[in-house]
């Protein structure tokens, strides 16, 4: 199985970029991982929230093929402990998926078309984080999940 994280909008924050690179490198030791950034839309001030979500949704859907299992990172999604999340990852691997895609939406979330295409929703926290900060947090949780599956000493409980 391969895991891909898709996010709307790039970040210029060097600290965030450094964390993403560090945990992506660690994660690739366990599984093929790809982080794909879809560029921000231009001239969004003239777009309604709905139209912006629809345009971002079109870009997201262009990066997904029918066989992909797509999980949206969404505040209304299912919450997991780190151990539960590692079990979720194991079930996905056992299912024989070719590619598991997680998606971080834009500032207004996802379009109805993206929700319709998704296979599930996952909540990282009941708290709200910036779309920039959630990237390293989530990649670290992926890494943590694989260390748990391997019984490595990274996670303490």
C-alpha cells in the first residue's frame, strides 16, 4: 500500500516545512509516502465560499483515481487514539488497498463532490488548527502509527 497526503495551499514557513520533511523521511522507512500540495486558488476574494470549495474540490478530485481509498481530515470525522489509528492503518493495509489518500481541505473545508467521493472522515482533534499546522501533526501521527505497529519504542503508553 502507498499513502498520499493531499493539501490545499503551500506553506512558506521553514519550521513547518522542516517538520514535514523530517517526518516524511521517517515515514518512508515503513511505507511509500507522498505529500502533494495543490496550489492556492488565485483571486479568491471574488469567490463565494461555496464556489471556492467547488474549485478546490475539482483540483482535489483530479488527483484521485477510482481505486483510491480517500479519507478526509474533517472536524466532523471519527476520532482515534494513536493506538486506534495504528489499527485503522493496519486494517487498510490488510484490505489490500493500492493507495490510501488523506486530504486536508482549504480554509472552508470540502465541496459536496469531494464528500461524495470520500470513503470516510477522520478528525485529528476537536480543536481547530491552521491548515499549515495540521500537516506536520498528521504526518507525525502516521509515523507514530507505524512505530506502534512495529512495537518500536517511539510511542509510550
